[in-house]
């Protein structure tokens, strides 16, 4: 599950990765980009969907 994302002015790869709960390297790999300095404001990239926005995650502990 992926979505398109347009890089905003003054936004860096680490900020984008944090926003989508993924790693910077994962974003680079998905987009076939080798160096983060190739990213520019206004560029459209593909990112994993932020699952926290779409799903509620429950942790079930043993014995409950």
C-alpha cells in the first residue's frame, strides 16, 4: 500500500520518513533513488501509507 507524496519546501528525507513511519532508506529504495540529495521540493515520490492513519492497532497480551 503506497501513496504519492509531494516534497514540501525545507523538508528533508528524515522528516518525510518519520511522517510515514518508515526509514529514509525505504523511501529511497521504493523510488529507485540512490542519494537523498537527489530529492527536491515539489518532487513527487511514492511513500508507504501511514498505517496509523488507517488502522487502529491493538496489542493482545497473553492471559487477557
